[in-house]
């Protein structure tokens, strides 16, 4: 059967689509924008969107920098606290050692005094058993760090000497040690016992 010629007066039914029907509507517009290389409304970014993203990145970087600064501050504080702890512990340890040494040293002082008196009376003959024991005792005292002080002729110092007697002496211009009755002992910077002395003072 022959095709019917299209009459200009013929009406096109709504919704009828032909092979060459033109597309219309939002989807069609989006397709046209995509073909033209333009972003779709969903893909388009505004200036506010871009600035907002940059501000978010800057805020994140600032927060990260603050966290690193706080972490470094905490680390330095912990290091300082640990250093102070070690220093206090070492000081306390040394104090306990000095106390223990001082206790032992004080118990030796009477024995050392007896040895000094024996030496003055000539009882420590060289090579005798008593002299050998005396040398060993003095060696122990030295290893502990005991130091004696107080000698005739020293300037009298009330911080180091204990005056048991004052002797007016003609020609003396200042108070000096005339005789040592009992030597003084120190252990490091700690004075275990002051020296007991007779003091020569200027005569009136």
C-alpha cells in the first residue's frame, strides 16, 4: 500500500515522538551542556564553595600545628621533670652515703684519739704490732674521707675551733692556737667535731 502523503494540515498528536523529534527538558539541557563542555548545575562550584574549602584546610593545618606545639611543650616538661627527679634522687643518694660514712667515722674518732695519745707517749714503736694496727686504722679513716685539722699557730676561728682555755700572751696581736688538746675532724664539707684548743690572746 502506498504511503500516505503528509499533509501540512495533519495534526501531530501530543507525546508522539518521531525519529527526528527534538529533545527538550532538563535532561536534554544537561546533555547539551555536557556536550558543550560546560559543567552541569550539580557539578558547578561557586566561589563560596572554593573559599570555604580553603578555609577548612587552613583551620585543619592550624589545629595540627597547635597540637604539635602542645606535644613539644609536654615533651620538654616531661624531660625537665625527669632531669629534676634524677638530680633529687642522686642528691638524696649521696646524702644517705655521707650519713652512713659519718656514722662510721664518728664511731672511729675515740679510737683515733687513743692512737694519737699513744703516739705522743711513745707507745707506737715502729714495727710493733700496735703500730701496725694504728696504721691500718688510720688508712680506714683516710679511705672514708676523714680529714684532721687544728694545729698550733693557726688563727683562732670559732667556727672551727673550740677554745678550752685562753692564755694572755705578751706580743700576741690576734687570737691564735697555742696548743691543740684534741684535733678536729671533717668528712667532706661536714664538720664532725671541732678542734679543742688553747688560745693565745693579746695581753692587756
